[in-house]
């Protein structure tokens, strides 16, 4: 898997054997005599020969931009060799990433991928007319891999690419991908939508991608996927490739998620607050479906309900099978998360579910995850393993911000920066489970455990795995 410009390669290695092991489809015993498509005909005139995507490109192309992120990296030089060159002082070099973006409001509001601008100290945008302008970040959402930028164009009104406001895309629809692959300049490619709702590719925390075979390459990141009405239906984000070049499997973040992040930035929000159902669920596979009496795998099975959350108040229980939200089928945890996360807190949502084999329905108001217990953020001082790190109490809201399971509790590392904690290898999102044999439930427990001791034994949890270490 290659995120543009880079994603792990492992996904290709995992997927290939599965594809190779797929059994061939059975040969039909009868063959339909009806044609599947209209018969080919000779073009009736010059107009049919000249059919083109040009009108869409002329409308959309001026709203597509290049995004440059620059940062200065200090590189330590070997002092032995530099002694003969005038000294061993660190040298500075400039790293630059290139991506694409789309103007979504005429006063200079631009959306792109977060991984295009992440770590950038100087951001600039090159418009279709080749003007280069400095840009600033209004909002960066790493979990959705989206960022909203602003450029100053005074009173000028820039061309805009509208964001689709309805989910009308279907598999087989023609689409265009516009961007700047390899830095060669604005390039347009076309293809079709190969699949929808791809939620098992592990690219972002809210995976629900549009898959396309329109050629996409490094540099296309943040460029729009455009439908035949000239609307942005997605933002090109990643490709599946063995070589780093397009293999005809690209992924775009759907317009609904793009719109949510842009609207949050325009309202002045510093972070996207996404609602939740207050349920933990698991995808139903074929074996599980047989165990609960289903004829096929469908829906997600509720395994846990958050006390007092929207799900519990609506009467949902552990063991219920959610099959759809607002009439849209839900087939896995990723789909459930996306359907809820792209709504606003306070919206009503219709949940269709099954309990004891009977179909049921509930309407509930989704809400932002609660922020209880309070964070009680503290930056730990002193020469101890977590010195310089900021820690917080976990609540569903705090866990969401850190990319953790909202059902987690305890104390988490919120920031390490340039500190003793960073040197020891602590990372943002680490959960401290115990110190010197005593459970850590709140920040005060951790502070008490660190005080006065000369040696510390910490039990940490990272990515669902616990490790213990002595300091």
C-alpha cells in the first residue's frame, strides 16, 4: 500500500495470496442470447467522434492547485571529515513535499491531504495560472488525513470546485483525477469507480474509501476525484502498488468527510468533533453469522454499550445486530464509524437492528463523546522516565482525540516533545497501566507513583499490547 507519496508495502503482500487462492467461478449451464450492451456502431458524425471530457476539465482544472511544504532539517556532519573542510558544525538542508489540492471557497480556502503538509514549516500554493502564494493551516485532521489551508487573495474571487452534497456515486461511474503527479504539472486522468465503501485498507482511522482505476501517482495526493457533473466526490489519498506507480487501484476520501472537515475549519474549529453511538461493535463474518442464525454475514454485532450514551438511551443492548443506519447498510465497524462520524452532533439517526431474530428500529440523537472524567492535564517535571511529558485522564472524548478506543480508561501520554520521556521512547497515545505494581487509574495515581522513588517499573499499553519496563 503506498500513500501518496508513501504508504507501507505490506498490504500488497497480504492481499496477493488471497487473490491467488480465490476459487474460479462456476461455468453457467445456459448462456443468455441477449446482448449486455448496445451493439457497436460507426459514429454518425464529427460530433460523436469528438466527444470529450474537455468541458469538465475546463471548469474544474482552474480550481486545482499544487501544494508545497518545506522544512529545514539539521544534519550532523562527521567531525573527523569536516575537520579538513573547516569544521563539523551541523548543516541545514531543505526537505520539500509536493501534493495537490482543490479550492473550495473563492476567498482562498483549499483542501488537501494532511500527509502533504505534515511537518511543513513553510507552506505555499501554486495556482493554475502559476502564481505562488504563501499558505497557512486553518485545520489539520490527521485521523481523516485532511487539511484545510488559506491563501490571501485580497478581494479576488478564485475559481471553485464544488463539493458534492449527496452520495450519488455508483460503481461504474466515470470519474476524473486531477493533480500534479511527479511534479510534471497539472494532469488529468480518467477511469471509473471500481468500488465504494472500502473500509478494510487501514489508511486512516475513518476508512470508507472510493476506489478508482483512474491513474493516480505520487503528487496526486490531495487532488480531487471529479464526477461527470464537475463536482468533487472525493480527495485522492492513496494507491495500492508494488512499484510506487499507479497500478489502477487508487483510494479517495469521500466528499462527506471532506465537507465535514472544511465546515469545521470555516466555523473556526481547532479540531473536528465527531459524534458517536456509544457502542462497541464487531464485524460479523460467515462463521459468526451461522452461530447467530443468519443465512449470510451482515451487519455489526454490539459487544459493549457505554453507560448513559446515545445507544443505551435508545434501548440498544449488547448482542443486538445493527444492519443499517438511515437506510444505508452497515457491514463492518469501519462503515459504522464513518456513517456516524460524518454526521453532526445532535443529529437524529435511524438505526435498524435485529434482536433475537426479530427486526427492530430505533431513532436516536447522536452526540459528541463525553469528556468525563476531566482531563487534568499535567506536564511531569524532574529526572524520571516521563519527565517533560504531558499526561491526561482518558475519557471517550480524550481517547478520540488521541486515536484510541473511546472505551479505554486510565492515564495516557498526550505529548512528549523534546523531553526525557521522548528519549526513553514514550509516544503520544501510550497508556500507563501500572507503576511499581500499583494500578494507575488517574493522573494523581501516576504522580504519586513517580514521587520519591529512585527506580520505577512501568506497565504500558500501546496498540493493544502491554509491556513492562524498568527505569
